[in-house]
C-alpha cells in the first residue's frame, strides 16, 4: 500500500475506495439510527413486559436520562480500565506488519486487569459502597450514559484520525468516515484506543453486569437459579479465556483491517455489555429450573463450541508466528502465495472459518437456559449468525481480491465456509 497524491491510502480492502457506495452509506445510516433505540427496546421488553415483544411505540417516554450515579459508575469504570491499561504489569507483544512493514507494540496486561477488576468490584460490594444489584438497577441510565459517551468519543476519534499525519484509509464521505473511522490504529502516545475499547471496559463490564443480574434475582426471589448460574458461568469463562489468550486478538479482523470509528467503538462499549447480558436480564424474573439431562446437554454444547473456537484460533495464531510448527502432530499443509500462506490442514482444513462454527455453538448454549417462552432471548444467536455469515462473505471478497487465483485453489481444498457439510 502506498500514499496517494491526495494523501488518502489506497488499498484492496473492500471498503477502501475513496467514494463510498450508496448501499454502504445507507447501511451505516440505518445502523446508527436503528441500533441504539433497539438496545433500549430489548431492555424495555425484558424488564417491563416480561420478555414479550411489544410495539416499538413502547419506547416513547421510556428512555431514561443519565443519573449522577450512572455517570459516576461509567466514567469511573472507564478511567479505572484506562489506568490499568497504562500501569498494570504485562508483557509487550507486537501486531502483524502494517503496510509500511512496521509492527505496533501492545501491552498485554488483560489478565491482571480482569482479575483486579473482579476483586475491586467484590470489595466495593463487600464494603457497602454500592449494592450488588446496582448495575441492574441503573441499567437504563447506564445505557444512556454509554451511548452519549460513545458518541462523544467517536467525534474525538474522527478528529484524531483526520489530524494524523499518517496515511489512512478514507472513503471521502464525512458521515461514512465518522461511522467507520478515520484511522486504523488511533493512539494517544503508546495508548492504543482501539485495542483498549475492544478488550477492556465492555468485556469486563459484561461479566459484572451478569453478576449484578444474579444478585438482583437473589434479592427478589431469594435464589440464584441453575439457568442464571449457567449463563453467568459460560460468559465468565469465555471472557476469562479471552484474557488468558489475549495475544491472539492481535491477529483478528478488527485489529488488522477495521478503522476505529463509531461502529466498533459503539459495539465495544454499548452493544457488547448491554445486549450480551440479555439472557441474564431475562432470567432475573424467570426462575424456572432445568432437568439434569438439559443441564448436561447445554454444558456439553458450550464446551464443544468452546474447544472448537479456542483451539482453531490458537492454531491459526501459532501458524502465523511459526508456519513450520506441527499441526495435529504433522507438518502443516499450506498454499504458498506471493501475498502469504494459506493453511489447509488441522482445523482450517475442515472449514475456512471453523472458529465461527464454535462461536455459534457457544451462542446457542448461552440462549438455551432461557427455554422457549419468548423469542427475544434467542436474539443473540440470530444476530450472531447473521454477523458471522456477513463477515465471512466480506472476508471471502477481501481474500479473493488479495490472493486472486490462489484463493480459488484454496477454496477447492477447503470447501466449507463455516459449518462442515452444511455451509
């Protein structure tokens, strides 16, 4: 990739053209107009209508303003995570090479930040500074606070990218550049804003909101049900495992290719903590039990998905660091191209995005403890399926443009996209 005369970076990325298509622009507009109200809609359905779907008119008059407590909690949390990112101990790792060959340094201190944050939250509750149910009680005001904060941060990100002397991938449309971002790796000194937002406040906040839901269930019903325990445990293990394998995030699509604008920023700070907790939110007032066979089946489904997801991602990560490392005890098979290597053995010989298959199995396991009374509790698996299919198709287009005929050779060797034998 080279700098153009217009100081705009030209790339082969499917969204890197200087003029944005009407379809992409309309999609960005719809997402910004639809998604924030939809997060309120799901919360209102859960807490005021027992999980039942209602008319969107229910939003009228029900969107709460921030409270002093919600603002204090959100800003205090964000600043705590930023401070931990800066001062907490952790090793330095390097990202994949950029267009100019540079590899950015990242401080990998997620495990310390995660466990410190869990301990700090427990201490705050133990000392009585905050009630354990506070995140449930302030959920609506916190959602509004997070939306407003993310909007303000996105304007800052837009300015930061435009002011940067580095060449960046821009569309030329101000709104779309605000939505997608004006910089691939916006930083304040060595503080990487994209990695921080992706890996800190929202992810750990997701776990703590779940715990607050469980505390509210106990407060209201004097019990924490098995379905609530399963949901909280699955999510806790998922996030804890993310930090245990934190370095692998440096090879993900978001870090490698996506500019950091409203889309990713809002997704990290609002969408993840306030919609991935939907099952726990529903279970607060639904105290049903599960048969033993159901518990065993759901745990087995989650474990299967987790093993596929994690082992496949680690295998890919290790192959990128050392292409000669054994895969399943054998020398790896791969296609050599002018643009890099394409692994066709191990997990990645089964499907091109076998990790997505594991992710979908886990997502289904997270929804099943809610049973089948209301479809909204299955929103996560429906949304995630659409997201991953869309992302796989974007990746396919990108790789076809990048590798050309070599990509066609790869597709003949690895036929399935996500689900072996199905898709």
